[in-house]
């Protein structure tokens, strides 16, 4: 819990400006109208509050499910164990992540409004359901992401450990995390764009229904491939750096605590 929470806070706060740029590139009103480079830390209180419990919930689920699935499983089934553990971890973590993400993204594209004002406005006009708008699209983004990132991260660590004859150090785990995160970020960017459009959609609009396939179809028809991969460079940069910081910090903190 502590290792995951500390890792989550570190990566989210350090990389927040890149995340803001990515969100504004993906917003329907366009980068400039969404705020450009102004108020680059808009929405950071929401992230600061949600980071620790979100990351802690993920790693508690991931490590426990992984250890349960390891019993009696053969080596060729190990990647499948990582996939299942990561997927269940994301489903649990998104219960905390999504409300924080909704408020954060709305603040990022409305830098003149405070986080508290956006939270109260969402609750008043949409209720609790408004805070969970995009839960399905977030889970549908995070599960494919984790299906790529975590088995790749674990496999790279195992390969590096085998090559050097001992378990990888925390910095080596961080390098593996950076590569795995960047690759996973690139291939799941369309799902991230759909999630952003759903969270930012006005109440009552077609995207507000949360239909991921409809959101992807609308983006494809209006903006084509470039629209589906909007923000891919800052997303890859943020998640590569994020994978380095997040997974490296997690490994180092866990080693210190255990």
C-alpha cells in the first residue's frame, strides 16, 4: 500500500504539466481554446488527493492476485497471470481514479475555474453519476494498457535478471518500466482520446452517454487517424517517464520497506 501510494503521488505530480498538454490536445474545442500553455497546473488538487489511494489500490490488488495465481502455474502461463492481476488491479483502482480524473480533466480545459468549483458544479448538475462518467471508457483504456505494459515489464525484468545473473536493481526495473509504458501508451492512445472526449462532453450530448465505440467513430469521421492519435507524443513521453518514476519508485520503496 505504501510503496504503491508513494510511487503514484511522485509520478502524477512530477508529470502533471505533460498530462495537461495531452488533455488539451485531445479536447474537442482544441488546444488553444482549452487553455494552451496557460494554467498548466489546473486540476492538480484533484490529482494530489486521488493519487495515493488510486495507486495503492492497484498494487495491493495486483500483487495479491499475482501471488495467488502463481501457485501451481507453469512458466509459460506467467504472462497470463500478470495480465489477469493487472486487469483486476485496474478495475479496482478506477473506482478511485475516475472521479479524480473527471474533475482534473475538466479543470485542465477550464483553467479559470477552481477544482472545488468544478467538483460542486458536477455534483449539482449531474450527481455522483457525473463523477463516474467515463468509468467504462477508462477501464476499457486501462485494461488493454495493462495487458501490454505489465507482462512486458515483468518479462524485461526477468530477461535482464537472467542476462546479469541476479535480480534487477530498482533503476533497471525503472528502465524496463519506461520502455513498457511508452509502448503501451502508443498503442492505446485512441482509447485515451475517446475517454477524454467522454469525460469532457457536455451533459446530454452523444458522447456523454459513455459509448466508447460511438466516440471513436465520431473522432474517425471528423478528424481521421490524426484525431484518434491526438496527443500521442506527450502521452508517450509522460507515460515513458511515468513508467520510469512509477515502477522504479515502487520497487525501491518496496525494497526499503521489506
